[in-house]
């Protein structure tokens, strides 16, 4: 059983903005410390065999300049790889392109912080309707899958099965609300941010 409240509280979330050549972009940052060393966490995040155990099956070339494809999800190009410190890649779905950056930083003995930044151009109408939870819930599920994989590397995490359970729906609901609060902390109107989070939770939970 998953202690939903504990799992949500172990993750740090923030929302911001960044100006790029193409215009202003939204930035979601999610971070969590795992009880393993940097080399092991790097391997879990860059080995195709291990990625399939906690996230999704991935094909392609996981090297700088290589193109990857996650089964039924995003694909893109690996833009930078600095083992064991982090990597950057495009995140492409349909005709939309955004960018992810992953950093791995040691924190004391046998602990490593995983930080993922997702940067995307999101129009104001869509942001007002769904807010950061639209992408954030998926990243929360990914970090939970990584935690389960590190606890038992031989297991195969089944995210679809988990999200169909009452436990999974409770996790997604708390995640969505946590992203709503991250938007409030970033200065957004509290009522609008929380309403957007609830709409996104409803979408994820069906």
C-alpha cells in the first residue's frame, strides 16, 4: 500500500516562467531525494532496460544527438548528457515541443536528489483551464514509480494498473492539489489556481 500523503509530501514542486527567443515559457520543477547513490540513480534514469521498469518502454539512441521514443507517450532528441550529473532532451508530443532537464546531485551518504525541470510554451487559455497539474501529475507518478523501482529493482511498475485503483486516484488527486498550491505560491490567483487543479484531477481520474 502507498502512503499517499507521505509520498506527496516528500516531493518539492515549483512553478515559474522563463523568457526564450520564441517567447515566454512556463517552467515546472519537481524534485525528490532517493536513498541510493548518484551512479545507481543515473543508471536507473538512463538505462533503457531500467527505464521500462519504472516509467515506460523506450526505444532509440539514448546518447547526445540521438532520438528516443517512449511507448505511447513523448519522444524527442537527447540534447546533452553529462554522466552522472544530468541530461537534457526535447519532449515532443504531436506538433508540440517542450524541453526537460534532469539533474542528479549527491546529498550525504547514499542519497541523491533527482530534479526535473519541464519548460513549455503554454497559451494563457490552456494554462487558466488546467494549470501546472496537467503535466505535473504525470511527473509525480513517474517519481513514485522510480521510488518503487529503487526499493525493488526486480519489480515492474504498472502505472496504468495503479491509477485505476482507489489508491492511485487518491494519489493523483493529492498531486493535482499540490500543483495547484505551487501555482498559488508562484503568485497566481488562489481561487483560479485551485479550480484549474480540480479540473485537471477530474480529467486524470475520469
